[in-house]
C-alpha cells in the first residue's frame, strides 16, 4: 500500500516535470506564434467572406483560401503545448484541463476545413457557401469554450 503511494507520488512528480516544461519565454514565443497563425485563419475566412458577400469576380481564389485554412487546421493542436497558458494570451486554462474536448474541437476544424477545400474544388459556390458557414462554426465553438473574451 505504502509502496503504491510512493509510486503514485513519483508518477505525479514526473508527469508534472514532464508536462510543465516550458519556460516563460518559451511560452510567450509560442503564444505569439499561435496568435499569428490564428490571425491568418481570420484573414482567409474574411477574404472568403468578402468574395461571397460582395460577389467579387474572384471566385477562383476561394480554393486557395480554403486550402490555406485546411493546412492551418492541422497545426492547431501542436500550437497549444502544456505550460503555454502563461503570458499575454487569451487561451483559457480549460484547454489543458479538458484536453480531449479541445482535441475534438480541433478535429472538427480539421474535418470541416478539409470538406471546405473539397467543395471549393468542385466549384459549386452554393455548396461552398454552406460549408463555409459550417467551418466558421468550428472556429466559433472552440473560441466560445476555450478563448477568453477580453
Ligand atoms: C481548437 C480551437 C480553435 C479553433 C478550431 C480555432 N481557434 Fe482561433 N483561437 C483559439 C484560441 C485558444 C485562441 C487564443 C490564442 C491565444 O491568445 O494564445 C484563438 C485566437 C484566434 C484569433 C486572435 C489572434 C490574435 O490576434 O491574438 C483569431 C483571429 C482566430 N483565433 C481566428 C480563428 C478562425 C477564423 C478559426 C477558424 C477558421 C479559428 N480561429 C479556429 C482557438 C481556436
């Protein structure tokens, strides 16, 4: 029994040491990085919105914007290592407290943006507009749960 407790204690210590392994400077570096990547998500989504809303004769561009978002989506989880919640960030601690839920949110983003790129390839703008909204929802629902308002 006592042995079990020691093993448990050592395991906890090791995992704490293993996971909280970013210095403040490292944490701040990755925070800036992920905010920049997120800004490009916002830029591409905004650009698509401009094309759709203003019926710009640039429909051929939506494929590249969609592909860029899809590429970005695959980076999401790696941009939030444990210990990167300290500094000038809006990331909520809930990310690391509830990692599997965050993971699902990131996977939904990967899935819907892959579909967005696929629909863009088809050239069906009506279907594209619908999938654009579905993709936007994955941004919004992750932000709702995991990003601080202000
Ligand atoms: C799995 C969760 C998740 C998904 C999906 C997600 N985001 Fe984010 N996003 C975040 C978190 C968390 C932050 C706060 C990051 C920080 O401050 O460290 C953020 C920050 C941002 C920011 C602010 C960046 C800055 O200047 O600080 C923008 C813009 C943004 N996201 C846009 C998007 C768009 C657009 C999408 C979808 C195409 C998207 N995000 C998908 C979690 C997500």
